C-alpha cells in the first residue's frame, strides 16, 4: 500500500510540475502570487491561533498562581494570629494572676496533706475475708 501511495505522490508531483511549466509567464506569476497569498493567510491564522492559545494558558496559569498566593497569605495570616494569641496569653496580666492563684492552691493542698504516707495493706483485708469465711 505504501508503494502505491509513493507512486501516486510521485506521479501527481510530476503532473503538477509539467502543468506549471506549460503555463505562460503571466499565469505562472499570478499562480505564484496566489499561492504566496494563501500561504501568508495560513501563517497569519496560525499566528493568531497560537497567540490566543498562549493567552488562554497565561490566564489559567495566572489564576492558579493567584489562588496559590491567596491560600499562602491566608495560612500566613492564620499563623500570625495564632502566634499573637500565644504571645498574648503569656504576656497578659491575667496570666500572672492565674499563676499566683495556682501556686496558692498548691500550697494549701500541701499544708492540708497529712505528714505521713498513706499505706494500703491488702494483707489485713485478706485476713478479714478468711476469718469471715470461717
């Protein structure tokens, strides 16, 4: 099949060249100008299409960049707010009052606690259960 295609292409080219040579000088010039005009129109259309495609791609990329930039700014603002909250918590006067109150509560608990350790002896409970069972 490829041999037939190549043969047809060769014969068609040969016929086209023969027909071109058979034309008069004025008709050759007119044909050349017509072909060049169509070629330049094709180049213009391809250039316009490529510029349009480039504009579409640029706008899409720009949209993604704007979206990513906005999300990054939101994350940055959220982190700043959280850092400010933590800093305010530790530098706030109320923090000192809360710390003092906690120290007083711990001191009172320490004073109210008995001096001796609490000892839990399970052997006493075991003796009671064995005596009760007898």
